[in-house]
C-alpha cells in the first residue's frame, strides 16, 4: 500500500486532533550558502520537534536532489554530476544525524547504505534512458533491495522501528522515484509531477516514522516538544508549503534555462502553490485574507518568468527590470501580512521576501552561466529562505493567538 502525506493533511490538527512527536521522525539537514555547509554538528537537536524538523529537511532534500538528478540526466544537462555530488553530501549528513543516538560506526554504515541506494537509482535512470528493459528491471530490483537494507539497518538499531513498516514506506518512495524517471523519459509531464509529489510525501512519511522510533528509544535525551498540537501543525504545514515553493522555483529555472518542455507544467504547479499559500492562514484569519495573500503573491511568478527569459536571451536589462518588479511584489506581500498581525513586521518580512528574490536571481544567473557548483548553493539558499519565511509566519500566528 502506498503511504501518501497530503500537504494539508495535518491541518485537521488545527481544529481537533493532537500531534505526538513520539510517532513522528526526523534526522539532520545539510544546506549550504556560499561554501558553508550546515551539518548535524552545527544544527542542535534538543527537543522532539527539533528532531522532526531536522529529519524532514534532510529527507525532503534527498527527494529533491534525486529528482533534480533525474531531470538533469533525462534532460541531458551537464549539471547531473553536481546534483549527484549534492546527493552524496545529503547521504553523509543523514548518517551524521543519527550519530548522537546510534554512534559513529552506525552513522558511517547508514551513509554507505544510502550511497548504495543512489548508485542503484543512477543505474535505473541510465537504463531507462537507453530503453534497455533487461538492465532497467535488474537495476530497479536492486534499488528495492538497497532500500530494504536501509529498513533492516534501522530495525536492528531500534526495537521501535519495524523492517516491514519502514520497508513498505521506503519501497513506496522508490516507486515514485522510478515513476519520475519513466515519466520524464516518456514525456508524460502530468504523471511526472504526480510522482514528484508522491516522492516528497513519502520522504515526510519516512521522516515521521524515524522520528517516532528515535523519540521512543531515546526519550531521556530529547526534551518535550515546545509547541502544542495546533501550533506544531501550522508550523509543519507552512514549512512544507514554503519548501515546495522554493524547490519548484528552482526546478522551473532548471527546466526553462535548458528549454525543457516540462517547464510549463512546473509553472502550473507553482501557481497552485501560490493558491495554497493562503489556505493555512485562512483557518485563523478567514478565507478573504487567505485569498488576498495568494492573489498578492501570484504576480511574482510573472516576474520569475521574465527573469528567466531575460537570462535565456542574455538580456541583463530585462533581468534587472524583472528583479525590481519582484522586489515591489515582495513589499506588497509584506504589507498584506503586516496589516493583519502586529507580530509580522512589514520591514522584516519585506527583507525576507526580497532576500528570497535575490537568491532566485543568483539561481538564474548561475544556471545560465553553467556554474553548476554555485547553482547548487543558490538552490540550497532558496530553500533556506523558504524555511525562514515559514517560521516567521507560523510563529507570528502562534504568538498573536497564543496557540
């Protein structure tokens, strides 16, 4: 059975249910700005919700960079090696994330198992590109085997993690990644998008399974969660939304600069994200406010399109004009928020939204210049921007309404 975590599934908690961190998982996050890499050693995990956030970021990064590798390989761009290298860093970071609980040897072992899984994924994608059915079937079977080994590793380390349960979620994740590769080779962009969403959902499901097992096993090492159920639900939904938004903007840049026909499907997905952006806030401030947030955000996507088109044409003036227009949109978005909640500083939000525009501009420039290393750093910075904005918005609601 396929386990999918819809983006707004946890919104139910805002009105009724409770969230228990003992049944939700997380490990570590590796992001970069310039040449600085955030690792488990520099991201303190002190509470149960810290652990969940950490693992969700790491495993979403794994889903994202696997997808970007597939896009690069199927699209025949020279950036595939940089995406593969970023995956290796992610695998090491996931290993480091469990070291405080299971030790250094286990950390290295997990990183190695994840690298085996990525090699199997590369073999499967390569076989799909060559239309070599026999090789593809062998690579796919090996990919499943490597994911089973990851599940067995955790089951041996923790009495609270089942090889069968975790293995089912990991295999479902592999299914979605395999689906992405096959769909992109076939040019089925709608199926590709659905599999990409499924992959992200599975990453979150696996993260929550791991969090639950680690929390139960090491309750004495982790302080109780800081947020109650409703506050935690809002926190997670906003982070998921902003992560998806940042990832899709980068994906649009990648596809558009390379002239891939999938770019318009990605833009359509981004437009849906902007529509969804206001929905969690509508729970607290009403539908009219949620709609206003979404409608104010949407013109920024036109600016993103103009920025990318300028880069493709080598028109620096057009790029600068698009950036200036997007700055104005960022200021308008900040003003909408500031009018509703005194905890949302117009100046601070404008700075955050403008900073995200700056990082998109760097993303566009480095991609257009074929500077794959700096492009990876720009993509990571964009996702970090999204996390900051998400936390400022959710923290503002929590503080104002005393959730």
